[in-house]
C-alpha cells in the first residue's frame, strides 16, 4: 500500500475514534514518527498533508532536516535527549517532547539563554512503570515543572507518554488516563497555564485508546510508512 493510501486509512481511523468518543477531529494532530525512514519517503507523507514530524535521534534529526530544508516540515524531538546533544537538537526542533529530568531542563535553559532562543517542550512521564521506558516518575512531575517555570525561554506545552507494552486495553488506557489526570491537576493547581494542554500519547497500535482518553497528538510511524523490515 502506498504512503498516500495509508494516510487515508489512518485519517479514517482517527475520525472514527473521535466520533465514537465525542472528540472533535479538529482537536487532533498527527505527528509522523520518522525513525529509520529516508527523507524521500518522509517527503511523500509531507506532500500528502502531514507536516509535523518527530525524530528519535539527534543526529538523524539534524541530517533529515538538512535533506528536507525545502520541504514544509515542523520538527519535534521525541527521543531520549542526552545533555551533550542539546545544542544540536535546538538547532532544528521547535518542540522537545521528551523532557524528563531537571538536569536536562537546566541544560536547555543554559543553551537557550546563550543562543538567545526559545523552545517549546513537553514533560515525558513514564506512566507504565516499565523499566525499559524513559520518562520521569509521576511523583517527579511537579519538581520538573517548577524547574521549567524558572526558565523564561522554555515554554511548556503539555505532556508525553508511551502506553504500556500490552495488548490489554484496560492496562494501556490506564497509562493514558494517568497522563490526562496529571495534566488536569497541574492546570487546576496553577502549575502550568491552561494553554499547556497537549497530550502526546498514542502510536500506530494504540492510538484509538489514546484518543478515547483525551490525546491531542498521536505519534505514528508504521501506520503511514508500513512495518519496519
């Protein structure tokens, strides 16, 4: 199946999930997870209307952004970010979705100040408790938010998580529900502004459950590009 056809199928799937759960399709954003995909393949999806792209490795982000400099792309960084890669990441990404510890916030703040630059970010939370996943613990969210608040050039836009590695709907949805609760609580308590509403959660295999739990952004790879070989 071509990329164009996969996108049509994906958007129909998203529309059905929104309708079933009383969600407005206009409130949903689709991010292309471009890991391991060559620029020419990503370009097909961009030309088909999906302009928001996310990379997992800084070196791939920089390389792909250079190769697609003439394409209408907005780049997010969605992988684990090492502090020694912050400067390179900031040269391309408009949003870093994987902020998960205070030392990273400090390094982002330092580089943004030196570069006279601003950056959007999301706090990544490990809602499944699985050791194989990155993200802060739910109990660490407030301290990270407080650190972000002290940085005038870092702007929080919401939260990101990866659902549990499970085929059980209740188990996976519990992760997404937890992230929504964390966001709502942070807004209610004045920890973040109401404009920081984004919930980046749900991938190709579980996006329907994520939409049901309030996701505003799904990160899809195989649903658009096909399964990796």
